[in-house]
C-alpha cells in the first residue's frame, strides 16, 4: 500500500481501525463533512479547518475563514473543500498546502468531481463548474444543496431547496431536464447509474429512490423524522446510509428495499456527515460532537453512540444557570472560556471584559474587527446580541444570531464576567 508523503508524529496501525468502532478526535467544533480514500480520511469542521487523518493522526489544512462544510478527495494527492466563507479550496495532500480556487456569493455545501472537473453547490442559488475557468449555472430558484456527476462526466445532477432535482449537460452548461419536483427542499443525493436510480433526502423526512429515465419513485423510505441531512452510498452501490436532524442513522439495502439498521446515533443534535470506508466495511459519521465516529457496518446500532455525555449546544443541563445555558446555546460551538482557545472557530472569551476587539495574537480576525474601536463591556456585548453580529459589526465572521430577551443577555454577561474575575 502506498503511503501519504506527509510527516506524521504518531503511527497508528491501520488494522486497529478497520472493522472496529473508532473515533477521530482533535477538531474544535462539530463535524460537517467527511470523505475517505484508501487509508486516509478527510474531515470538515465548524472550527474552520480540514483534518487529513492518516493512521489516526491529523494534519490540519488551514485556509478557510469560516466553517468548512464539505470535503472531497480527487485522488491520493489532491482534495477539495468549501465552506461558509463562500470559498472553494484545492489542497496538495503531499505538502499540506492549499490554494483558493475562487468563491461563490453564498455558502458552499456540496462538491462533486470527475476527471479534471469540479462542481460546487451553493446557497447563492448557483452551481459552479470549475474547469479552465469557473462557470456558474443558474436555474434553481433557491439554495443548491447537492451535486453529483454521471459516471461518464457528461451530465450533472443537482438538488436544491426549491424541491427539484435537475439534470445539466456539462459541455454546454445548460439544463436538460427536471427529474424531480416536490414541495419540500432536497438536501442530499446519491447516484447509482448501474442500477438506473438516484436517491435523495429532503427537508420533510423523505428518502426516495427514483428512476433516472422516468423520474418515477422506485422505493420510498420516508419516516416521521426530519430533515434528512446526510447521505452516503456504499462502494458497491448496494447500501444507502442516511442521517437526520434528530440524530438517527438509517442503513437501507437498495436491492431488497429494506432497512438493515435504524438507530439513534446521537443524544443531542443532528447527523450532518456520512461516508463509507473505501472497502465498504465501516460507516463514518459526524455531528455536533467534536469527533468523527466510525462503526463496522455489520454491527451498526449494536453499541457505541456518538456524543456519549450530555451535550449543551441545544439544551443546557437543568442544574445550569440561565447564563450558562445561553453560553452553551449561542457561544460554545465557536468559543472556549479557558486561557487556551484550542481549535475553536473563534477566540477564547477568557478575560473578555475590557479587551479591545481583535486584540488576541494568533487569531485571524476579520478586517472589520481589526479596524474597529470596540472594547468588550456590558454595553457592547448587550448590543452585539440585541442587534445581532451582522448588524452591530457588519462584515464580522460571527454567525448571524440574536438573544432577544434582555434578561437572557444580562444573565449571559454575568456568566461571562466570572471568567474575567476568576470566579469559574
């Protein structure tokens, strides 16, 4: 077996991972995307980083300015990533260096490759075709969520929040057909041309296999859980895995049209990312936890779950103060409260009060914060969450969110003060 030409500090025998349950830990935020190729795994995280894992050891690929949503191997030497910064990156996996190919006008959450071509799906409503020069295909009426090439690369399938799956002629860049049109947004795609179908997962919990020629439904695996957020097809094309917003993973045998497994993989939050190992023996998954989890397919649902303990992102522990609950809900994915910010997407909030915005060394702040005259006080933090970061600091990298109740903002401020006064 060939080896990745990257210096690694730790060697983890590949046999320890194959056909066993294992985790890859090291990111500082939730896992949004996963890709696998030979003996390596790529992970995309809310911490703005791409992790390249060989024998269990990560090499961090840095370049994005916001959460990375999706990763994809081209081959053993090159990979692609895209994220909330609207950017599309190409990575040299032998040197660990990256180059920005360009960007959309909205976040990018879907990637597909064929030969020297790359396709991107963006919430700006366009599909990017990256060849000698980028070409942006228009036609969808809202955010594009997924793209996949036909086996010969002549056609491209796309799915969007407008509830359609469309087929595009790659050479001309023109739409040739609308294969599916339904009332709810479509999030995921998986193509099996050998068997003549494409699978999709939608906002309303729909999972269907449809005929590539007629668009007719061949099988319907819809359940009450919603939305479908992740989807992966096994290398042999037989097993279809889905992940949903309520933390369940389902495994479907597409030949018998029956569920093989259906189990709750998380205690809190969704399953965003799914990928099979190249040999098809393991299923990798990612969600709110700061780790990727992998199960042997034959034992799915029999044992370990993602997120073993109570996770506070969506609902704080009952014993927590209201200020702590507000921090857990609004801040904890991006920020730590310790002196070391770790691999979080944002700088630490330790000793925040009295600090100038953009003042910590080693963090890539936006130009807006670096040139602002903001000092973090009770009043400025209250205004930040009252108006929302996008209004109070226009151009900031901070997610668009508000805390509308004055008492909730006051409780958060009091909680954060404890990490300046040394009470926590």
